[in-house]
C-alpha cells in the first residue's frame, strides 16, 4: 500500500514537471508563457501576463480568473489617458475565432492579483484558473520572473 502511494506520488511529480512546459490548452484555447513579475517589498498587488490564442472557428471569452495566491483576481486593461497610464477593470476578454492576444507589461490587458497572500519571488510558480465561456476551465502555471522594465512603477496603485 505504502509503495503504491509512493509510486502515485512520483508520477504526480513527473506529471507536474511536464505541465510546467509553459503551454496549456483546453478545447480550442491555447495559452502560452504565463508569467508574473516579482514584487518589491511593500507591494501588495501583482500582475500576471500570458498569451491567449483561439484556434477554433467560433469566438470565445475569458470570463474569470482565480488563484489562491491573491484575495481576488481581476482582468484589467491599461491605457494612456492624456499623459497618465490608467488601469480599469474589464469583465471579460473576447477572443474571436483565430485571434491571438499577447499580454505584456506596459499596456493593454493584464491579470491583476489584488491583495497577494504572499510576495511573488523570482523563480517561484503559482497556479491560475482561467474560465472561458465556451472552452471551460483551464489551470495554468505561472512563472515568477525578475522585474523587467519600469512599467509596474507607473501603475498598480489602486
Ligand atoms: Cu491592474
């Protein structure tokens, strides 16, 4: 019995290593390179980014993102308003048939991790659950990476 459990444990371990290959899919939705930026001391919210692709023949929508790493997770968009970068929450992100959306720091969509339960440290990973209107739920593993650029200094003060 014990040996059997041990084997199960190791196969789960191997499975999760395979899953970390940075590409995830559910039905026709493909997600690649989910990453988040490491937080600095005192930073209470973080942001995550990923590439979405709808390889199907009909439109779909990302309607919800959840994670145990933060008290709440929101979909945000960031745009210049005059000379100021402003973030606002969006209810969903639409993906037309064949459409690709690449989130990146500094503008456009991002996933906002509101009130982190723990700091995001470079080299660590956490999981996000994405819900699509048609494709359903998908778990992705997010890699925490060193801060790149200065984009986060401008925003994320809610
Ligand atoms: Cu935001």
